C-alpha cells in the first residue's frame, strides 16, 4: 500500500462554540492530541509520534499526518473499524482510545470524532448514535486478591501509586492512599513485595485494571536450614528399608513401572 495520510478530527460544540484551529479549549486540545498520538502509535509503537509531522485542519479540529508508509497494524485496524463496531480485534491501545471516545460522545451529543484516510471507502464516525464496544466489555468483575511483584516506582506528586512488575513481565499500576505510603516504614523500591489489592478482573482475558492498594503484606520467604536438615534425616530414616522407592510407590498406586 502506498503511503497514507491519516486524519483524525474532533467535532466539539460542548463549550458553547465550535472547536476550530483558531479557538479551542486548551485542556480539550491537550487531551485530544494525547489520544491521537496513542491511537496512531498503538501498543507496538509502530508510528514514532515524537517525530511525526502533522497539520492542524478545520473540521472542526482535525489532525492530519504526513504520509505514513509503514504502519500495517494501524491500517489493519482502520479497515476493521469499517467492518463493524466490535473492537475485540483492535490493538489494545487503539481500543482504549475508541472506548474512551465512545463514552465521551454518549455523554454529549455535541461531541464526536471522525477518522479518515484515502484508502478508506468512508470515514469512521464516533458519536452518540454509534456503538463501538468490545464483546468482553461487560466481563469485568470486582475482585480482591494478592499479587506479587517488583516495586519499580512508588509515590507520585499528585496521585499516589505503585508500579508493580508482575512475574509475567507486565507492569500493573496500583493506586494508593497517600497515608498508606507515607506511614509505610519499609523501603520497598526495586524489591519483591506482596500486595493485597482490590481491582477489576476480566474473566475472559484475565487482565487486571483500576487496581487499588489495600495493604502491603510482609513477604520474606526463607528456608530454615536446621529444619530442612531435620526433615531430611527423618525421611532417610523412614525410607531406609525400601530398596526401590519408585517401585514401592507404584505398587501402592496399583500400577507397574
């Protein structure tokens, strides 16, 4: 496919005027720009949005990229959006943006979003009448559980939270009350920790989101060498008259080797 310009437009009259390149609320502009960058970049970061050049167009407020020649995931997702309103197959980051835009558009009929490109037979429009959603959108349940991981970041100037690297390599952000972190006397940074959290759990994907810290649980696994030695000796004594331990266990199970 030849290089494509992607245009993503914000249509917003919720402030009592139509948002345009000449007049837009700063907060709306910042939020929209962030969402556009996230949507283009995707989870795989196939578009370098830091160096990407864009033009700001009317329509009401539209961001148009320079031609993109190597973004197969983005092009695939745009085609998927033309095929229906289910978001399950979309890149995770693009899906989050679409869900956020759909929620915002439902809350105000004066707000909409439009995505277009030359190779698309029509624009994708997110407004109060559309219903972009994921099939598993209602599969989130409230849970309370224990998680273990390495604390990679702790604190925050405005919102207190902890970033926990889980055993599978993913990082989970856990919000916390400032008092809980302030009163904690243990230095947990870059150390394994056990946390008791409340969160939303997706029963299909097994993802956790909107996690909140209940408490840190002391987690210091260690081996009592003396106890281990004592148990080893007891086991050796108990099994000393058994010539072939494997055969003995098989016989107990009623099987043969």
